[in-house]
């Protein structure tokens, strides 16, 4: 599978920054994740919507980015349409929205997603093949709900793991058919020989910041719902999260291989930031218990717990399932159905040790504030963490 690294040679040169003197305070680098819901119902629709500068949703998404100004940004749910990347930059991000300053990202990375790619199997056992639920990742066309990374800094040679097979993960939490005595048998051996772990993909993008490199590890695990008692999506979500926990642990990453056949994970001491809509809350929601804790407690991972006052206010005002939650709503990042599951912490930016946190937040404006109107752009909020590199 080919990826597209959108970074002209001149931009690569211009993107390098000088290393500050030893006595100077390092400039913060802001890493962020944002599920922008820039997915569309049909292939080509996103390109059409972004071809002019007047799409209302895209304008709001761009304004959120301009208000928060990340240096390195993962956008989840951006259909795999390389042409749309330049359209989004030129028509939206590089045009000031409602008084916000334009923002420029000379570097971008986009690559294929498993969403909508036909598997050829009846994965949900409804007696049909070729449906959105039978694709390697749920989707009505290849690349729907894909990913995009935008960066002010050059992006080095990427590793993608789109084709890594779920069954090749030692001790994988394979979904179980409750009607049989055999364990982990929802998928047949024939399916497991082809079935991919990533519902979208996993990318390791080395971001070159001056003379330093920070690996931006991005993904978007499947929601742990929309299945049956076999919990095939819950199990997959658990192991998609586990992938990064293993990848950053040299002693547990030997089984991993990328799409070019290279094996292993990060080298010891490599600095990284894990980011994405993980679709898993620590204590609330429907994910497998302990799923996100695999990553939060992984060696060298730091959780600075970005927060907002808007999340607290929304949980109290909306009520419903939020009133029974165990988690602190200040850490919520998703404004979901108030009946179920309620608002959750689903989106994460997790720097490694060796990257000193300088600040963090969730962009969730309070009602009546200047930017409250941006809360409806998507049901997720942009999450950011500043680190010293």
C-alpha cells in the first residue's frame, strides 16, 4: 500500500529549526489529536466539499485548529483522499476563520486505511458478504474514516502497519463464539489468516524537530460496540490499543512487522507521542476493562490528563448517563449520547518520558463563551499537550 508524504523539498529545508542555546528555555511543541468527523457518505464527496472555502463544518474544524494552533496534529475521520489534503490546507486552514489567524502546515502524511476494504468474508455472520461490516475496517468505501497528520516540522520515513494480522499478536484477544466450547473461535482459521488488526491503520511518523526526532504514533481503534455477545469490536479495540503498548516496549515488540516487512518496535530510549481517538475510557463506557490502561501504564508513557471546564459543565447540564459515571468529567473528550454511553474520555495525547510536559488541555468552550459555537463541529474535542523537546 502506498502512502503519500506531502512535503516539498523546499518545505523540508525550511521546516528545520535551529537548536537553542543550552541555557535557553526550550520552545514548547504542541502535539494534538482531533476527531474532526471530516468523513463523508460517498467516495469523492470530501474532495467536492473542500474544493470551495465555504463548507460550514470544515470552516468550524479549521477555526478550532487555528484557535489551538498545534504544531503536529492528527486528524481522525478524514477520508483517504490525498487531493483533499491540499484543499483543506489551502481553502480552510490557510484562510483566517472568524478572526482567527491562518495556520500553515508545510508537511502532511496520509496513507490508506482498512476501512471499506473488502475482506471477502462474512465477518458479522449475517449471511452476506460485501457489506460495510464485512470490510477489514467498517466502511462503505475504501478509506472512509481515515487519518491525516499535519505538521510544521518535517516528517521522516514512515512505518505503517495497515496489513499486520491480528492473529500474529501473541496472546491476542480473539473474539469468542459463545455457542461453542472452543475459545477465540468467532473467526475461522481462513479468516484469521487474512484478518488485519488495525480497523484503520497504525502509523509511526518520525517528526524531525531541529536535530531531534519524536515518533508520532497514531491510530484510531474501532469503537467497542456495534457487535454481539462475541464482542468482536471490543476485543479488537483492546488489541489495537495494546499494539502501541507493545511497540514502545523493546522486550515485547519483536513480533511486530510493518507493511514493508521490517520487524520490531521502537529502539530503547526513542522519544514518542502516542495520539488518537482510542475509543476507550478508563472507567466508563463499553470498552473491555483495562483496555486503555494497557497504554496509560506502559513503560515510559506519561499521562498528563488534559482537561477542560467545558466537560464538567456539559456532564452536569446534560445529565443522563453522565450522572452515573465514575470518571471525572473534566477529562472527557467526547460529547456523546446522553442516554448511553454519555460523555467519555476517548481521545489521548501521551508523550514519552524524555519529553517534559509544559501544558495540556481539551478545547471544550463553556456555554455562552466566545467560542461556544464551535462545540457542534464534531462530537469530539481537540486534545493537546505541549512538551519541551
